[in-house]
């Protein structure tokens, strides 16, 4: 073979999400985009908020020298300071610019974190259903992702995580609000998880980290709050981005932050700055760093996603679908009425409805609906959802 | 240890370039920036050309929907088409958008290429003096960088490359115009290298690729031309960026292109699209993709770098320094008058002149001067260069 064996293997069993995306492209070309109901990809359909547009125009009008040149690999000091100031409020803990590294989105942040942490064979534990790409991110750096089942309501199963810890475990990786379930982990469960990691860390003789991937933190419903991870466990690291809450997923801008109380903070931050450089990111895109610095706390209008969630949940409940109503993110993860979720998703495709099988998220027997789409897509797809349910229930 | 052993090790013997950069920051804080002569980093000091600024302002005024959203992982089709159209001229060969992937700079492109190619233990051969980061890029993906010496005038030593090929070799990686030597490899030598790789590939029973890292292609002097690699060898891949020629290194925008004649073109491009996604780049930054598409062929005023090169070369020749005058890029790589280049660079630091020891590039007994600086820095540093030479010659 000409390319790497590992790449060749994963190419042949590539991400369901992208496969559905491509099937969607084909169906749209055949039937017309307006006649296909595409719920397959978490590509926010809301435009960025006016604060973003104003900040971008202002940044571009700035005629100072060197604005597009290299800056320190960790990002502009003033940008890191702005993120740290915001995180102080969010995490209810003093933070400095030194604890923040600007990254190419949360995907970049996670790769930088895992590159800095993992020796070959090291294990990362993550609950499923969960984001399929984590397996690749761990594998990129010689690590192994060990998935453990969440509870039936998609909350953390601390016992299952506890049972999965071995001498090779380096970290637990959580994603809350969760893709694909929309679940938010409670402060109580995160404190318990922190206690577990503290105790297990003593047993195995090394620090066990808690990595929190939280790009959906601002997208929450019904007054839900996402607990700050830093108060729950000192050995914790945040990865986040502006992709979802500002609707700028294509710009690749995010950050990582290390808990100011982490025992090996300097080593972690030094290792991550190095990893950011040698993985080829070098630094987060310059212009977008300066833009997001000036709009900390901004987000799209979350009430629009609330309306879409309710439209979808009410409609599907009427059709007989069973699901846990999501408290955050823009995904719904209903049960499939037949055990084979791939077969069910294919049946939906015959109705020109594009979704993703739960198997792609370690959750067979479910399917994911990304509802960051036009209201009309939700409304007009409902008869199709109903017909497929009636066929299989 | 808390972080990965490998990261911990390379942190402790980290890049000379960055160490010098940090020493420069310290000296500038102590003596005032205007009194320190910083030749340590290839961070272009010219502002981006007016075409860039105009294109950026136009891109930002565009109010179409979805301009900051995800696009295909390989980049916008119209951007890839624009790059392909330009490469048709440059490489004198028909190319399509399908053969181009937009990346987060050339460093991103190289990591994507190596991720797609390397199985654990695979070897990449690269001439030295050369770019120090290649060792890390190969290591990121389980590979090993084997360096081979260039000839005394920094041209390719085909015999040395030939002797380094083993059954584990996957590719040869060249950088022309070269960092740190400024050498441009001749078409004749690249054709010879192509012949070698073809023959050796038959011997070892697999394709040997030629990877050309060429971010300095447009920065050339005295009418020099950089030969197109695609005509020299069919199994070739280009990595490049707009960092140096447009002076936008902080924006992380570049591309890779696969030779249209490559035998396993589809596998290569599929593997690289996947690698771009799972390494966490996901896609090259959206806005900058659209900007560079509309200014293909633009560059800063190269005559300004010519003037800086001549100022530096003439001045240092008068002081008695020996060097090969660079044909491209913005680096000069003179011999140190004493064998220990680290000691010599420290002596220059005492004159507040910041350069990088050749050891950092696999070229001990030399030092690198990045002349992408103000003319006054070159002129005012000259007495210091002279004093240090007179001390050691």
C-alpha cells in the first residue's frame, strides 16, 4: 500500500457523520437542496452575531504593522488575557493569561492536550455515546481511547469510569453539553468524578487528568447551567472554541485552559505550547484571535435553538419517538424503533431525511439529529419521520 | 512525570530558534528594542502587499450567509480551483482543484502529508542544513527523519541521499529555496533525484515520494528560478504557504498539491483529507482561504529583500565572513570563524546581535542570520559583527 496502513484502515471505515454528509450532497444534487432534510452535520445555520461582524470589520480596518505576523505560539498576550478574564467569571476562580493557550478550534486544543500528555499505549477514558473523533485524536499521539457507557439517561456512570481505570490511564475526557445526547453533567457528578480521579491517581501513582471539551457551553436551554470544571477537580483542562456559540466553525479559533491549581501546571503549559508548534498549528489564526478577544461572552441568539429544539421534540414525541430532551447543544439522540440503527437511518434517507446512526457515536440503537437547521426543515421533515416510525414501530 | 516522556525530552532540548527568540525578548526588555539586533526568527518584517489588504476588506464586506461555517475538509472548491489554476502555470502541467487541499500553512500541510504516508518506523530523508522542525513533524506520526549532508555549496548530494535509502524509506523531503542556506536546487539535480527515487523505489518494492516544502518559492534573487517539482518526478507532493511571500505567517494559510500523475493519487488525497480532519485542523481558516484565492501570484516587493541581502552580504564580506550568497529565501548561513557555533553565537549576543547556531539546523560550524529585518538593523549591527570576527579570526 502507498499510504499509511492505519490511515488506509480508517479511510475504509470512515466517520458516519461525513459519510452522511456526502450522501446528503448526492441526494441534494438529485432531488434539489430544498427537498432534502439534512440533519447530519453540526454546522450551525445561524449567522454570527452582530458583535462578531462589527469586531471583524474593526480588526480589518486596523492599519498597525505586523498584525498578520507570527506572535508567540501560545497566542497574543492580550487575547489570552481577555479569555482568562472571561474564564475567571465562568469558572469562579482567578486565572491569568499564562494559563490560556489560543488554538485552532477545540479539535486543535484536544490534539495539543493529548500530544502533551500521552506516551505510547496510554489510555484515555471517555463516556459513550460520545464524539467519534476522540478515538482518532487519542490514536494520533499513540494513545488508546477506552469508551465506557453512560447511564440510560446519558448522565455520567462513575462506577463504569472507575472500573475502566488502569495503570495506563492518563485522563478522562468528558464533553458537556454532550454531542450527541445534549446532556449536561451535574456539578455533583463532576465532583464525584474528581474524587474518583484523585483516589485512583494515588492508587496508580500518577496524576489522572480531567479534560473537558465544552464548545457547546453557551448553548443551553430552560435556564440550565454548565458547572465549571475547575472547581470540581484541580487537575483539569478545558478545551473549547467559538465554532458553535459564535457560528464560526470554519475559522478554526478556540483555546485551552489549564486549572491554575494543577500540580504540574508549568510542565503542562510548556508541553502544550510545544505541541501546538510541532503539530503544525504553530499558532491560532492571528486575525480571529484579535476578533474573539473583543467579544468575550457573545453568542448567537440561543432562543432560536430553543425554538428549534421544541419544534423537533414536540413533533417527534407526537410521532411516537422516545428520547431524553436535550438540556444543551443542538443535537437530539432518540431511540430507533428497530435495533439496527444503520437500517433505520437508511429508511429515513428514503424519505430524504439525513441523520447519523448512533453506532457512529458508540450508541447503537439510537440516531442523531442535528437541529441547527432552518425551522422549515424540521417542520417539513415531520411527515417523513412519522411514516418511518409507523413502518417500524 | 506528568506529561509525555517524548514531549518532556524535547522541551529540555528545544529549538534553538525559539530559545534565541526568548533571549532576544529578555535582552530587548533590558537594553531597549532599538538597541538589540534581532536576526533570529523568519518572521517577515514587510507588511502584506496592498492586494492582500484590499482582498481582506472586500472579503469582510461580503454579507452572504455561511461564510464562516464549515466547508469540505479539503477547502472551498473555488479556492482550490484558484490555487490549481495558478499551479498549472507554475508547474507547467494541467492541475485540477481535486489535486489541491487547503491547509493551516506549510507546517500544517507537512503534518497532513506525513500523517497520511507514515507507518511506525518509516523513514523520511532530508538534506541538512535544513529546517529543524522536520524531525518533530516526522516523529509526530511515528516516523524517523534521517538527515543527509548537502554538498559544501549546500546543493543536493544525490549520492548521500542514495546511500541513505532503506526498505523503511517512504519519502525524501526537500526545501528549496532552503531555510537556512538560501540555496535553490537546480532542475538538473531534482531530475536526478527523481530518477534515483524511481530506481530505488523498484528496489525496495514501494513508491518513494518526493515532498517539496516551498514557502520561499517567490522570494528569489538575481533572476533565479525555482524549478517545478512536478515535471521532475511524478510521485511528488508540494507543501506551501502564503506566510512568507504575502507576509501573513500568523494567519496559518497554505496548501498541499499532489502531482496529477502520481500512481496512487486518489489514495493520497483521500488519506490527506482524512489526516487534515483528524489531526484537528479540520479545515484551513475560512476567511483567509477566500482572501488568498483572489490574490494568486501576489507577493511583497522582493526587491526590498534583495537590498537587505546585498547590504548584509557586502557588509559581512568586508568583515571577513565566508558564506554562499543566497539565491532565495531571507536567510544567510555563514561559517563561524571558530568551530563551536554555539559559543560564537553567544559572543554575538554580547554585542546584542541575535542569530541562531547552525547546530540547530544540522549545520554545526555555521550560523543563521534571518535578514527579514529593517535595513537599519543590518547597518547598525555591522560594527558588532566586525568586532566579534576580529576577536576570533
